[in-house]
C-alpha cells in the first residue's frame, strides 16, 4: 500500500494539527510536506501531488473535485493574532494603499472584503513579500500572516501602537486583527484553513491527530518559544485561547458568509456547496 502524502504550512498555528504525524502515533504512517506558504499546499493539492492538504479555505472554491475534512480547522472565534493589517499609526479609514502578503489567498480575500463591504472603500492593492519594512515603505498598510504577524500582535503591541519591535517603524506600528474586524462587523467567527482532499476516501484520522497534538501543547509552545521570540506562556495562550482547531456553529456560518461575500465582490467565480469527506 502506498504511503499517503499530506501537506501543511509550518506556521505555529498548524503545529497541533501536524504534531502527531511528525512525533506521535501517526508518525511514519504518512509522508508529510511542510512549507512556509499556505498557498503552496493548495498548489500541491490542485496538482494532485498530495492525498490531502491543510490549505486556506478559499482554495475549496478554486480546486476541482475537492472535499473538506469535517470538524478540524485553523480558525478563531474572537481574535486570531496571526493575521493582521499593520499601519504606520493610521486608522484603517485613512489607508490609501495596502501591501498584500499573497502567501494566503484566504487572508487576501478577507482583507478586500473588509475594505469593500465594511469600510466602504477600496485602497490600491500591491502584492509583496512578507517584509514589514519594505511593505510599509511603499504602502500605508500591510497584510501580514503567520508567525511574523503573531510577533507584531504580541505584547507590547496588543493590537495598538507598537512598543519596541518592527524595524524602522517600531514606534508607530498599529495592528488590526482580521478575525476581530470580521467578528465586529458580522458577529461570526472565522475559519482560515481546513484539511481537504480530492480522494473519495482517505484513511487518516485528522481529528485524532489534532487531539494528540492538543495534548502536547506545552511541548509545542516550548519548541516555538525560541523560534518566534514569545514566551512559553504567550505561545500556550495563543494556541489555546486565540486559535480554534474545531469549528463551532459561528465559525461555520462565518465561512459560508465569507464565500458569499467573496463571490459578490468578484473574488470567486462560483460558490460551491460544501461537500465533506
């Protein structure tokens, strides 16, 4: 029997979902590919080079014959902290240009929805590599995702004026949490990524893998403590209080609304009904 191949990003917020495959009971049962860009996992799934992938949810609407793995996700009920818009001190209403980290299509589309639907205007969009200094040198705001965003949104930032990190703009940076903005305007949670497959059946228990990973949160927090520069307690709080690895009803409704608004705003050509494995 061929060993299944799966793919996921290497951000800290995916660690509880892949820990079992790397170190736990599922180790050796799959071949896992890790990359620092969520969009790369979506490409591998679309090219049929993996059996399943943890990908930005918007990929569901862009990949043929794909199905969602139920009850496992990377999402947030209130604040996510690792998907942020960053400005040089301005309110979002003052923003005229936004540099977009294009490594996650879901977050890019969410940013455009927030400006078009909730703020009522559209700034100039610029694709960019995730370098905060370079992004803010040419734009009023920057979309930052993953662990770089988590560093910016952690103390002493706390979503307000920055207090000591962030390159040449360190004294002026302001962060706006995208999940919090979504929640403020819709009252709903948000799902950023889910496991997806193009197979009819896949013999991998992603929920059990998640549960084993969550049982080792302290180990995961300790591992990322030195990599990201947050304390172990800060990492534990992020992975237990901010990130939700099981979607609740509010998050599911949020995903459905997100797809409808993405299609309304020309960010999707269709809004397929949800099909689960």
